[in-house]
């Protein structure tokens, strides 16, 4: 006797264009999400939405999607969706998540960063929490072998007790959301106590419609005494690795300056040991597929997903606190007591004619 398994009804908001190579205007993430859903076998993409009709039609043609919408707000209620992926720019995330939650969508998987303001991030989180909606964000590096092995080495005591986490990237808001989130992954999701930061905004940098710093230097302390330290933009070379875990008796680097995905100086050793990550690097392959597979499984089983909003909002608070510290020119104690995105005011005041 054959058992029929009901397919989850999935909708995609923000199809965009499929790109061979991403840039600051987009990565065609909807296509990556779609490939992940299709590969699972228990999901059916039944609808998609984009403000550009040609984009939606091209996406629908690729994945045999029966329904197309130019106004995303019509889609959730009309299509009786179980799950939605939101693949738009950050300033649209909060309201889109809230609208989907109110329409009865059971799970929402949203691209990072969470939102364009701290108030927006809190609103989307609280709305989904109130309605029992599973909300996840695409911090897919949590599923990458270099990062997971680094955490495993740490938890096995290979570098002693964790003292400090260091990171470097082009900016803390867009790219950096991955690594501030990874710090939470390494450090048992421990909240931060305080943040100090300084940004330079002398050059205009816009990523997915959002302004980010030219360079930045940030320090924060977690409640368990571990420190986080990150340098971005032109200051990134001060760190020299994408992630560095410093312990009382050793060190781990993920994405070292010589291109090695993972290496470790174990306790009682002064030499770097290169770890085989079986072809997996900082970006993949397969991380988005694993992220969405985990979100779908969590929805089906009722457990907390690895990429839950509860974890993502901890990272978002640190990021906005870093900008707020620069605006205040001093330490920011958490919880964060602002609503806006401080870097917008910083840029306005710095570049005033």
C-alpha cells in the first residue's frame, strides 16, 4: 500500500533575476531557495511574487510555478501557503514577514540581514512569536563544514576555554551578519552585555539598497566573559582571517589569509594543522540547501530550527549597537534602547555640506 505524503505549499517573494555571479544589487537568491525546496521532495512551489512581471514569469517557467503575483500581499492568503521564502532587500523584510504572519503562513524563511532598523527587527520577531509562526533567517554558514568543525574542536577542548572571537569582512551589517551570527553559534548563543564601536563612512557604500560603513572596528563582551572583536572594510586586514577562535591553550582559524578553509593550533602545539573540510569552503557548496531542509524539518517536527529568529535577533542587536556606539562615541549597554539604524544619521552628519 502506497502512503501519500502531503506536499508543503511554498511561495517565493522577490524572484529577482537569475545571475551567474552576484553583486551589490542581488544574487538571485530566490533561485537558490527554489532549488533547495525542489530537492527535498516534500515541497511544492505553488506561487511567486515580484514587482517585475518578466522576472516572475521567468522564475515560474523555470520551476513550473502555477501562480504569479505582482503584489506580494495578495499571495499568502489566496494560496493557503505553509511556508514562504522572502528574497528581497532588507528594507522590505519586516513588513513582508509581518504581512505573511498575519495571513496565516506557518513558516517564513527570510534572507539576511533581518531588517533595516532595530525597531523593524523587533517587530517582525515579536509578531511571529505572538502568532506561533516559525521565522528563520538565511545564516546558512551554520551548516558549513569549516564552521561546524571549528565549533566541534572548541567544544572538545582542543584550544582550552574560549577567550575571544575575532572576525573580518567588508561590512558588519550585510556580510558581517553571518559572522556575528557565527560568534553566537560558537559561543552557545550567549547574549552580549555591552558594545563599543567606531565607523568610518568617508566613502559611499551601498549594498542591497542599504548604506554600510567604509571601515569599522568593534568590540563587545558576552555575558559569559568571552569577547567579540571585528574589523571591517579597510580595517579588515588587522584581523587577517574571516573567523578566529582564541582559547586559553590554542587557536582556530576559519578562512585564513592564505585561503585555507580551516586550521588549528591545538593545545600543547605551536604549529598550524590544516583540517580537511572535504571541499567545503566559506560559501558552500550546499549550505542553503541544508538551511532550508532544516527549516522544513523543524516545521514538520515542531522543534526550534537552527536558524531561528531567536538566534538571529541576538546578532542584529549587536550589529545595530556597534553603529549606535559610534553615534554616541561611547559604550552601549544592552539591551539596545533605540529604534532606528544609527549609521544613516552618522552618514548624514558626516557628509553634511
